[in-house]
C-alpha cells in the first residue's frame, strides 16, 4: 500500500513558523517521523508539501487514479478551498485530515473545514504525532 502525506501552504516552514502554535519540530522532522512510522508498519510512503493550490489538486487527482490512501494537512485551504475539497472527494482510498494544532481551540474561521465531512478520520492538536497516528490508522486497512 502506498500512503501519500500531502501538506499545503506554509507547512514547509515548520520549526520557524509560529513555534508557540505549531511547535519546534521542523518540516524535515515531520518527514523523518512519517518515514520512520511507515517503515515500522510496513507501508510505502511519500511526503510532499506545496504552497501552490493547483499542484495540490494535481496530486489529489493522481492519488484518486492510483487508489492511494491520503493523509492531508491542507493548511489554510482546509477552511477556504472548495476546489481542494472537490479534488479530495474523488479519492477512492481512505482520507485522513490532519492538523498539527487544535483548530477548534483557535480562531472561529479555523472551526470550519471543507474536508472533515468527506474524511474517514480527522486528527487535530497532536503535532507531528498526529501524522504517526494517521499512518498507523490507514495501514490497518
Ligand atoms: C493547520 C491549521 C490551519 O488552520 C492553518 O492554516 C495551517 C496549519 C495545522 O496543521 O494546525 O496552516 O492546518
């Protein structure tokens, strides 16, 4: 099974970006943790990040065609993008929505997600460990 871990805008700046909100783990730490868990549970993994919405939509289309499991932290697009939702709706494998921070304890505009109702599972507020939990969940089938 191939698991795609797709990260949206500003997530490449983890570690330097608002560490009081997102923690001090860097994006490289996030990638390393995902690869470690994937090895532990025996799945192939690819971890990507983009600040370009069109690129994210292309990745979701390819994941739909391949039937891949997707772990998606869409960043701010979560709260704004019907286009990302429409692309994620086409997935044939499981979709897990992940957020590092507890979006429900933050500004009201972060309480709305265009993804939660089409996701198999949602993980918020666990930092990079949320990705580890999501990988274990999809690996179970
Ligand atoms: C985030 C939460 C979003 O509201 C925010 O726009 C992000 C990161 C998180 O992982 O906590 O970019 O998705």
